[in-house]
């Protein structure tokens, strides 16, 4: 179990270590603009399975991914006009967009699904890791399934129990402030639908419908 501190070691050093872990199929815990997340190669069946095992998460519940920007998202998902409007208005930020996946994408978080959920967080570590790793990585809360996500690494380790030992690298950004999770919006057709209201109000999403 290894830790890299953003405050002590810097963003670049922690990104380099995290990217190496992801490349070899490992799992990280990392800070976002909302809570700490569990990260692994989003296109790897084995890595995503490890994330589910650590969380105790059902295979039937979707997991989303962080991408560096719209261009990376378009490699894996169909970004329609309503999605582009939301990207322009709210991203980077606490918004998850559920998009139709590209036909060529069928592994990892896309396995058995017709969709591909993306996040572009307003967080320097997250964005730089996506650029350096050059692939999407999972963004699901670092908690035991069904429990409140802890705001510290100590709390995460305690809650995950034996699952905490399966995490290869912890990225420490101290205690995160209490914040609402990302708002999740289905943009698979021309009428965006809010699946979960979070940090961005549903009324703001609806006002962007085109």
C-alpha cells in the first residue's frame, strides 16, 4: 500500500506514479472536484472487475470514466448537440454525461452496455492524469457500495476493510470539503434527462436543452 501526497510531492509526481499504476492494471484512490474516487483503466475488463470487488459493487450498476477533454470523449462515445451544449456550459466541473458508446468500444465499463459515461472534473490532478495516461480511467466513489463516501484516506481505508489492501496507490489531498456528487445526465438522445441531481441543479441542465 503506497501513498503519494499532492501537497508534499506535487501534482506532476503523483500523476506520474498514478499513470504507471493504471498502465499495469492497478487501482488508485484519488481526489476529484467532489469526493475521492477509485481509478483503474476504464477499458480493461480485469481492472474494472477489481474496482467492483474493492467496492462490493454489483456488475449491473454502471461505472463512468474521466477523460481529459471533449476530443478524448469522442474517441469512445457519440457526443451529440445537447451534450456539446452541456460540455460548453459546465465542463470542467461536477457533471457526468451518459452518452451512446461507439460501436468499437465493448470492454471495461462499456462491457454489455450501450452507453459510456464521462466526467471532465475541475481538478488539476484528474485532468493531468487523463492526459498522461492517454486513456479513460474509472471514476466511482472510493467507498463500500451503499455507504457514505469518506472524505479522508484514513476513512476510506477503514470503510473498505480488506478491499483497501487491493488499492495499489493512494493519492493524498488531505481532507476534502463536504460537497455534493456530480449531477448525472443521460444525453443519449436529443432530450437530456437528469438521472441524479447533484452539484449542478436540474433546472440549470433543463435550461440548456436545445
